[in-house]
């Protein structure tokens, strides 16, 4: 099911039929460097797809697949997660693109689309981004879109910066 479209991208739910297309992304060390799970095995990818379906059923959102609309090529993942950190609840955007798709403005376009979806469909007032301080590329993306640094903390045994934007 399509979640939303941007000028170049179609964002839709992840399904088991995407597993082969997801493999080059989820198993790539460079792409998965700044994720809590790191590069994934085939078994972890199956569990990931199953978890996506559970998230859709239980929350109505989760991780979504990013496709180039013109070619229907799967280029990455994005989505929303809810986490408790330091006693506060954060709805945060996450995204990752295959290495060969980085540096083309797709991350910015994706996050802007997620922001619009959150504001218009979910009626959220704020959206957060949880990013390791060394992930300067992702920090540039969210700062470009108006996210502001809120604090530094620990999350899933990682030092992270939390950014937030009002919508």
C-alpha cells in the first residue's frame, strides 16, 4: 500500500515480496553503519519484514520502502518509530538509502515527505530525529529541513543527538 509520493519517490509499506530487493540495503555495512542493528543476516531481514507488518497492524505506521517512482527501484527505507528516552516519548523519523543512492537529494526529499505525512495525516505537532553525532550526512539533512538540536543522550547503548522540528 502506498503511504505517500514525492516528486521522484513512492513510499509504501514493506512486504515479503520486497525481501530480495531489501537485501542489498539491509546487508550493506556502509548503509547500515548508523543503525542499532548494523548489517543484517537473511534471517534478520525476514524478522524485519514481519516486524514491519506488525507495526502497521498495531500502530498504523512503521518502516516503509522507498521506491524511485519512474523505475520502481527500491532504494531505501524510511519511516516512523516511537521510543521512550529519558522518560520522554519521541516520535522519530528514520531513513537509510543504499550507498549508490546517497548524495542525490533523496534523503531530504524522503524526510520532507515523512514530515508532510506526519503533519497532514497523523496531525503531529513535533517530529524528532535520533542521530549519532558522527553521522554528519544525516544531521545535514535534518538541519536543512528545520530540525533543531534538542539534547545529547544515550539510546540503545549509543551516544545520540536528538533533534526536533515543529509542524
